[in-house]
């Protein structure tokens, strides 16, 4: 980002679509046993899930799902100016899931339905999944910008140029997970809360 003709900070936030949310949906629906930990977040935060394909999930699905999730996160944070076909995670996308091993690939293909991922969009995100810049009442909505400006007021100068990448997940979780040096998986339910503001303030303060 460049503001007012000089290099500035950039916080890239997005409520990611099927790339990250479909694996979470399939884990929930098929009762795949992969508990939260590391990069793996808590359960998907939606109600009225359909039933599983079988009474008991194939034991092989757990390890396969974990590898799928790690590849999907890698793809999600990949630089946007690179060709997706050359990325390690390119084949984990819907609807083909070519890089997934069976039985997970067959299951992911069979259960894939884009309509199932059209969840209610919260007020602070637009239709593309990006954070809104305008609140429902018409006022300005710039949570991340407000935090950076508060840090700049504390230090008495503009923040040094930096880039943060945040992906907001619809999960029943309150843990922000580091996916890279300045890349994070953030539970959507936290955005706008005092907990989120304190976390972001501390992060920006350390690098500004």
C-alpha cells in the first residue's frame, strides 16, 4: 500500500471462501477426527450440518485431512502475483481436488456443493469476503486502521512500512494462529472485539 505518496503499512484481511472453509465443512460433516492444534482451528461455527456419509469415518481420513489443511493454508497465503498452477497447494481446490489422496479425494468430490458454503455474511464483511470500509449505519469502519493510528499516536510518528495478512475463519474458536512470519488465521468472531484489538495493537506496536 502507498498512502500520500510515501510507502506505508498494509493489513490484508479476507474472509476466505471455499479454499479454507470447505475442508473445515467436510471435517465437521464427516466427523473426521482432527482436533484443534497448531494450524488446525476449532470446529466450523455453523448450525444444521447435514449427516455424514458413513456411521464412522475412515481412520485414514484424519492424516489426509491434516495434510490437505496445511496445503490449503499455504495456498491461501501465497503471493497473489504468482501462478497458482505452480504452487504446491494448487491441486487442493474445488471441484477436482486432484492432489488429494483417496479416500479423501473421492469424498471431497462427492460432497462438494458450492451452495453449501453460502453462509450468512456478517456486517463487517462484503460479498467478496473482504472487510467492509463502511458500517451498516453508514459510518466509517476501519478497525485495523484505527489500531495502527493508535500505535502511531503512542510512538509519535508514522509506523514503518509493514505488511500483515489475515484470513478470517468461521470457526468456534478464540485462538489466533500464526501461519507465517506475518500471516495469521483469525476466528471471524473475534474481529471487532477488544481481544482482537489488543492482539493487533501488540503486534503492530512490535513492528511499527
